[in-house]
């Protein structure tokens, strides 16, 4: 053997010039990267571990001698640097979306039929592949070098975890020659089941808390601040998609997976190409059999459109693409004893019964509690204390009581009546609880109920809201109990000393014993204060809206509101939100005032009044549609959410919040303000398509949005549905039912070329 032992290395170095060392370092790096690839990606090692170690050591020594040739992509540099203070954020170039879940054959069929309809194609080219139960990340390669890795975060921005991901040997640091200028690979990081079990065994032995499941272990590992610790965790990566790409044209997912092979990146498998519904079902069943033998967790099958042109055509909602669906395998179920029912009070005062269960293992994690939602649900399932119940993890995450095993019910069991059990009083504050008309939930309406206060603070501080470090449940409870904070904004009046001195309750340790009472401490106090300052200076309007915890106003709705309104102070008077609320009332109004066709009126006057009322209302709705059209409001912000937001902001409490924020100098600004993405109004005279209305169908040479932009820039309007007011139907390949309808309505059908002529191109 040529390279063995320090003596030989020393000898080589003595005679090696810097140029020779450079060539040697490059050669060794390349070889080691290739062996890594064979070992970690292809699972077919080319050389023995001992041989690998010798080459690795050789490279390390040469790099030490000739540091001028040390590159960050060298195989020796995976675990570099010092622990970091915290994670920076990275804005995703393209949002990292979710996938719509489907749970039954009917829903898969509906997805398939929808695709057929939207594309106008009978036969579809689809891919079926496993849904990996991991942590989503993107890997950004610039000119073939791994530049950044980030988690999905809220889909818009995630944590930069580059130094942690670099430690994973299944992730290449450098791609082969000729890879594109920019390549963003997306996929899942996971911990193989066996490695997870071993890690937990070791942790248990060392007296450390064990992880609930492989996904938590993965997420926890990626959040470690010291890459040297991460390197010890058995994490792996599988790619299933991509984000931004520059310098390469891809036509299909299939091509993308081929590219992965060329680049030495592990791609998801098995992959099946299918064309019909029957084939989809066949492959889902095959995967269901096969998945138990995969070394990692899978909770479903992802069905994707193969053609990227079609994917673009189909587009996405703000949540998920229309070209993919995830069929979720039915969750594993277990029977267990329902020991008792506890009652919790949420941030809006809703009183929720929770089943306390004999702990039971389901899909790899222990379940000891499950929400019973409300009295109606308890009645519907007839759940009683002492029952044996069937429990499952809905979506493999949230435990749910499915049904009672009646045969095992004790003879003396009694129905559970929440109101009686709590004596009609809120278990947190002792004030009366009420049930609003038409609602299923009991509610504590005491404005100062401590449970509500705690949960409002928790919502405010949560990761998806203002991400205040260090405010967990025990801290929030203590803040409320001690009177230091009753509302989220009170946090801004806390001093570092007050926080540091906070005495927390003893924690329950893994062994079941209680720890000593703990002081919150200076370090954590400083971090809370710092996060609060960051919330003021850095967090955008959308997060502030979401942090208020207004019912129905979730993350997507908050994001849409912040696109439409510039800052917090202008929200209560925002006209667009008001109009969205009014337009959203349409359905309710229709229900309340059903239009009656001529019959059943007591008098002619009544008939005329009914008609007039209808006409007025309809005219107002048409007007609202027209005024709102240029705002292109996403469906995530409906009338109900808009209404709830305005009611809150205009209530005494909302006004108080606004005044306090102003007093504290907090004025969150929108970071996505773009109320009218297209100008449909005015200014179009003289433009070639002024006043013309278009509908687009079929497959075109560019994404539909591109044509929409062209038409709108030329003064035209694009709508979704054909009507007699449509001037032109722009039809690509496979226009389907719209072509037939256009003919019926006498709407002129034009091709891309004809549109080009109209645009004067
Ligand atoms: S494709 C935007 N394929 O599941 C959708 N995603 O629940 C394109 N996931 O955010 C994603 N396995 O992180 C795709 N084979 C697979 C997947 C997969 C797991 C994750 C992904 C996504 C999440 C949605």
C-alpha cells in the first residue's frame, strides 16, 4: 500500500510542490466524494472502510500542510466551525408549499377527475411515490456547490441549517461538473427507524429524555446549535422535488429524478409512472404492502403530475399545488382505557373535554391524551369514563378517540355531561360557562379568565406568530399567576429582573419524579427580552395579526390581510377588508332570503318587494365583485375571517390593543403589501385589448399566468368562466369542454398566434 503511516506522508509532503499538492488534494477529494456517493447514495461501497480511512487521513494531512488548497467542499470539512448562537432565516425563492391530503378512494378519484377537467386530457401522465415522514428542507447549490440548506419554516422563510446539513454524508457538498448555475433541491431529512430506536436506547440509558418519534428526533437534531453534535445523529436525506433552477430546462418530474441520479443525490423511490385511476390504486396498494419494509417512516403516497408544463398550467393555491395530492394511509388504531376526562380552557374561552388515556404506543409514539372536542362529540360517540376506546393518530399526528368498545363497558358507567361535571363553572376561574346559540362548545366568557390569558400569551409567543423565545406553557402560567402579565402586550412591560426571578413549578422528569423548583434565570430572561424587541423591529404585519389569536384568522388569512393593508393602524378602517366581509355575507343572505319564484306570496306587494330586495342585493354583489376584482383576493381570506378580524379590531378590546401598541411604539408594517397585483381599471384606453374579456383554456406554450399578464398589460381582462360577456377564448391544446361552451355562446376562439397578432407582435 502506498499511502500508509505518517512516515510516508511526511516523505510525500517533503518532496511535493504546492502545485503537486493542489492536484493531489483535488484528486483525493474527488475520490472520497465518489466513495461517499457509492456508500451513502447507491448503498454499494466501492472500497473498505479501512481503505477509506487511510485516504481521508491522507487528505487531512495534505490540507494541513497546504492550507491554501483547503476548500469548504472538501470531504474533511463536513463538520466545521463552532456552535452557532441561533438560526438565521432564509426567504424561500419560491414558497415551500404543502400538499392537499386525500383519505379515500373517492377523494383520489375526485382529484383525478379534477386533473382531467383542468387539463382537458383523458389520459394523464402521473407519478406515484412514497410520502416520507420527515422534515422538509431545501438544499441550494450554486454552481455545483452546496451554498445553503434551510428548513421549510412557515413556507415563506425557514431556518438556515447549512452547517448541520453539511454533516450528513448523503448530501453531496459538490455536484459533478456541468451542473446548473442554481439548483434548489427539495426533500426530506429523516432518521431511519433502527437508528432512531438505537438513539433512544442510548438516551434512555444516559438518563436523557427520549424522542417521541423519528420525525421529532430529526427535527430536534436539526435544531442543535453544534454541528459536531448533529454529525453524531444518524440523519439521511431523500429528494422529492425542486425549487428554483437556473441554467437548466427540465420537462418532467421523471427527468428531474434522472438528473438526481447523474448528480449523485438520493432521490425518493420507488417511483411509479401511471396513467389511469386503476393504476394509481394498484400502486397505492403495492406501496402500502411495501412501506413496512422501508427503513424510514412513510405515511402515504404522493400522486404528482409528471409534466412540468402541466404543473405550471395547473398552478397552486397559497397552500398547496393543484398538481399533487397525498393519499394518506389509514392510521394505525389501538384499544386503551379511558381513565378520566379533564377539562381545558382555550384562549378564546372554549371549554374542551380531554380524554386521559392509559398510555399506548401508536405508529411509533406514546399516546396518553386525546381531545374529545365538545359535548356533542361525546354524545355522538357515547364516550364515558372507564370505557375501553379505540384510539388512532389522525394524520399520524393528533391522537383521536374513534369509538367506544361497548362490549367492554363497565356495568356501572354513566353518561358524561360536561356541564354537570364542572358544576356549570369554568374550571379555571370559577365563573359561569355559556353555550352560544347554534354553537356546540361551552365557553367561559370571563374576560379575565387566567386560562384564556395563558393561552393568548402562548398564541402570541408561538413560533408561527411572533416567535418569542422561552415563553412556554409553564412560563406563561407563572406570568399570569404572579400577575406579571394578563395579556400578550403586558410582556413588553416586563423587566429582565422580573423575568429572571420568576419561580417555575418543578418539572416532571422522565423517571416520573419532580425536579426542584427552578428560577427562570438571567440568560433566558435576556433572550425573551431580545425576542420581544425583535418582534417589534422585525416581525411583519401578518405575524402580528396572527398573534392576536382571532378565531378563523389563521396564518394564510393573516398573510392575505397584510397584502391588502399596509400597517396595523389602518386595519380597522380598511375598505377592502370591509368589502370582503360584505361579499362573504352573500351565502348567509341567500339562505335568509330565499328567492321565491312568483308563488307563495300573500300579496302582489309582497312579491314586488321580494323581487326588488333581490335585485338591489344582486346589484350590490355585482358591484362588489367588480370593485374587488383587481385585488385578486385569495380564497384563504373569506367573509367570515374578514368579519371576525373587523369585529375584534373595532371592539373595546381591539381598540385597547391598538392604543397600547401605539403607546409602545409598535406599528407593524406589511412585508408583502401589493393590494392590486394587476391594474384592471382605467388607463387602458388606447391599449390594443382595452375593454376585451378573455378566458384561457388548454395547454399553452407558456404558463397561463404569463398570458394573463400579457392580456392585462394590453388593457384586456381575464376571467375564469365563459359567459356571453366573454369576447375571446384563448385555447391551447386540449381545450375540452370550454371549446364546446364557447361555440354555444358564440364566443370567438383564438390561438396563441392570433393573440400575438392582436397584440401587434
Ligand atoms: S412533493 C409542494 N413528494 O410532505 C408539494 N412532498 O405534507 C411538493 N413530502 O411539504 C412536495 N414526501 O415536505 C413531495 N414524496 C414526496 C414527499 C413530500 C414528503 C412532504 C413535503 C411537503 C409535505 C406536505
